[in-house]
C-alpha cells in the first residue's frame, strides 16, 4: 500500500536534513577559516527551519498522524508523547538558535563558539527526532492504522496547502534564495 502522507513526511525530512547539513557544513568551514560568515544566509537558513518544520511539518504530524495512532496503539503512546514533547519544545529550541546567531552577528568571531554549539545541539535534537519518527513511529503506524485511517491522514496531508506552492510559495522562494546564496557544495552561490 502506498501511503502518501508518509511519502510527504519522508520528503520533508529530507529537505530539513539537507538544510541542517548545509548549516553544519557552512559552520565547519567558518571554523576552519575557509569561509567568512554570511549572516544573512545563516539567518535565512534558520528562518527556513522555523517556517517549514516548526510551523508546517510538526503541526500536521500532531493533528493527523499522531492523533490517529494514539487511538489505535497503546504501544505507540510513549513514542508519540516523546515526539509531541519535542514539538512543544520546538519554538524554544529555534529561539535559542536564533539568539545564538544574533549574538554571533553582534560579537563577530567571539560569538562563533556559542552559535556553533547551539547549532550542533539543534541539529542533534532534530536528527534524534526524525530518526525516532522514521525508525519507531512509522513502523507502529504501518502496523496499527487501518486503510481507512490512512485514507483520512493522506487526505489531510494532501489537503493541506503545499508549502511550496500557492499563497505559501514563500517557502519555495526562501529555499531558492538560500540555494543561490550558499556557497558550494551547499548551494550555487560564490
């Protein structure tokens, strides 16, 4: 059975993973002295993480996938509760990253270590979260949700405005801006 909502979540995870990898690569290159900080680029990348995963991706999971699975599987409850707690902490985590970046911008080189540590913490938390979904939650969902459940979840995910198109096309524009600003190998910029 092709589960469209899980395909959408996988795609969104891949896009987030690419952005996180790009942030890490840029920070590593700044640390090694191969790049000078482009604060506008870094702020755009953090903005993407805030707008897409935190404001679009996580609410869809909570409202549809987690809600249905909560009704079908007691076994899934501890996993769902951990993931929902991650989602609740998302705003505080992104605000900590934003604050560290603002401090870096203000202090220059003296603020880099604090920013890089905040970035590594954020990335580690996101990887853990995505891995929990992919390795623990999705198998439970596949095992316990019915065809009817999946039809409802798929309809909800497909019915949500695609963040890359229409009025919300700002996400596509933001992603394009980042790709054009970021130096290779992260993007196409110089």
